[in-house]
C-alpha cells in the first residue's frame, strides 16, 4: 500500500523503506486488527542478508547495533505497509526491541534509539511512542537486534 508522505520524510533523512519482508516461518509480517497494526519482529536485513550478526558488547559495537535497530524499524514499516497505508498512521503506539547482548552490556535503550529515531522522522510527533528494550542471549539467524511495532491507523 502507499505511504508517499512517510517515504518522502524518510528519504529527506537518507532512509528508505525496503520491499516488504517475507516471513521466516509460519506467520505473517503484519496483522491489522481494527485501528491497530501489529508487526512481527523484524531483523536488520538489507537485500536478503543481515547487516551483521553477533552479540552486542562482543562481536557487534553499540554503534553498529544502533544502525541495525534503525534498519529493523524500517523493515517493520515495510511489514506494516502490507496491511495499511503508512500515511494513515495517526500514532506509533509502541516499539519493542530485543538486543542480543553480553551480560555486561546494559545500553539496550541506547541501541533502540535507532528504531525510535526512524519513527520520529517518519511520523513527527505522532512517532513518539512507548517502548521496551530487552537484552537477550540470542536472536533468530544470529541477528544482534529485532524490532516490532504497534501502529494506530485512521479509518
């Protein structure tokens, strides 16, 4: 579906929404339930491959992980676009992010700022959201970050 205004805002910040992702299992990338859109967790995949793999605080730096969170957020918007027009988003309700990290890495919220900044660029004030940033031992395919979003859309 369309989302030209959102794409223009992101383009002005040198970001782009990729083609909608497929699923890696028995689920769909996004579901719309009334005025809410829920995306499945999205990985930092570009052109079919992870940007990087590994654990933040060991093989992956915080800076690279933050870029991964931004890409995963762009992928989440691509997933959402399969069930709604992104220009109809009236609020980003919540961003949930998982960071594969060492037990001594405690800056998961800083990593997830990469995803939050994408939402702010894409939706302005409507991009301000609640958020969870959780450290985990590992993620699918060895990804350092996984992001999902909940969006409210107009009727």
